[in-house]
């Protein structure tokens, strides 16, 4: 992973914008959408965007800013960037950011457009309602693990809160009123037919995104294991455990050739 994706809250905070022209104007519009206070190089700020056409002028500005400890995004100069600006899908408050580390803005835009077509406008309403009903959800499922499993089941493909389906304004309330207790402790065995992560079935990919821990044989490649939930335990083992632990566990093994 070449970068750690972060979401900065910029409302009311100063961000330097150095340069003029179309590229600078585009960055200005983006910063204004985020509520940033746009300032010049003479001000104090933690972040700066340098949008200058001339290499000598741009590199001089980058050098000055970095000497002050400012994190810099240099338009069309990825080798000088401390951070990059992704292509954004906005379903406020849900944001999806697609970045390529500066390799290709066109590729990031193409991926964003595909994702844009998948996400309904109601996704933002679902997110805000989940936020407003957080106390009720916590009261229904006091344990964080219980809440996560309940939400995983609701948000799964075909679930009552499937994020890729258009939802009514009261979808979350109806789910909370009718939700059954999620299945708690279980282990699912999965035999992988390919070492290519693109060959994972939708069901396997979903389970890997929900599992608390992944037990696996030594020959399961890292490219597969990285598709699991970021905070899931990954445990190499010679055989499936008799007591896998609470929540959802997976046993991954490769199909014999």
C-alpha cells in the first residue's frame, strides 16, 4: 500500500493554494466544497496545493513549503507530492475516494464513474439515519461485536439495508424494529480454486469482509488474505481449529491440484 488514505476535516481551516490557471481553479473549487479557508503562501497552514505550470517556479515553491514543514500536493508532479487528491464519489455523508498515487488521474476518474453508477442517492439518507439511531442500535445490541454482526447482516447483499439498492427514508427504522438476532459463533470452510483474488466469488468476498478471523493454510497467498476485513485476525494453521472463537471465522484452503 503506497499511501494511507485519510479523510481530513477542512471546514474553516486554512489551506494554501499557490498558482493560477485552470488547474488552480479546479483545486480551489474542490477546497471550497470541503469548506477550507483558502490562503496564500505567506499564511500559516498545514497543507498546500501547488498548481503552477513552470517547473522552476513550481519546484522552488515546493522546496520553500516543505522547508516550513507543510505537506504539499504538487499538481502533475507526483514525485513531489506528500499527499494526493483522489477522485470522489459524494453521497453525503458517504464519501468514496479513488486514488492511484498520482499514477493516472484518468484511471481514477474512470473507476469513480463506475462506482458512481452503482451507488444510489439514498445511500446518504441511510448513513444519516444510522447515525441518528445509534443510541437505539446500541441499546438493542449492547456489545460492539453484536452490533457489528447485526449491521453486517443488514448491509449484506440482498439484506434489508443493502447499500447498492434504493432504500426508502424509513428503511433503517423498519430494519431496527424487525431485526432478528444475528447468528453469533460459526465457522465457514472455503476451498479456493484459484490464487487470483479476482476469482473470488461474491459470497466468499462478502464473508471475508465480515469475518472476525481468517484461519488459513500456508499456501493461501497474501493477495487473497488482504481482501479480508482490515482488522480481522489472520492465522496460519495446518488444519481447521476445533474451537475457532466467537463471531464469524473462516477456514481457507487451496484446492488440491
